[in-house]
C-alpha cells in the first residue's frame, strides 16, 4: 500500500519526529529517547515517513541517521498555501469592514 504524505503527518508522533529531525539528523535510538514508546514503534513511524519521502536515511558506519527531506516538505507547504491565501483575504476583508465601521 502506497501511503499518502498527509496520512504520514496526520499522526502526532510522526509530526513530533519531523520537528526533532528538522533541527538535526538523528538515529532511531536518539529519537526513541524523546517518546514513551519502544524503539521498534519509532522505527515503524520512521519507515512510514521514509516511504512517504518526508525523511531520508544517511548511513554513517553502522548507524542510520534520519534527516528531513526538504523538497517533500515544500510540497506540503505549497498545498497549504492555498488555504493561507483564503484566510489572509478573509482577515483583510474583516480589517476593512472594521475600519469602515470605526469611521
């Protein structure tokens, strides 16, 4: 089953993992220390994030480091931009209405 990017970020643990590795690449063990779940559970989340191409693996010796895949995150941002524009327009309309009422 091919997973959707939005399925991946729907899970709060996976979003937390993305936040952690946005700052620096981390191993599964280092990530697991931040959660009340097993390393295997964190590895499952990492597998889903990797399948969705939100993170990529980098091997350094025997360790695997996970880092954020910026281009894929930009795709999410691009999709969200349409909603930002709608809400900014609504806020601008509200500002204009409030200015009109104030006058």
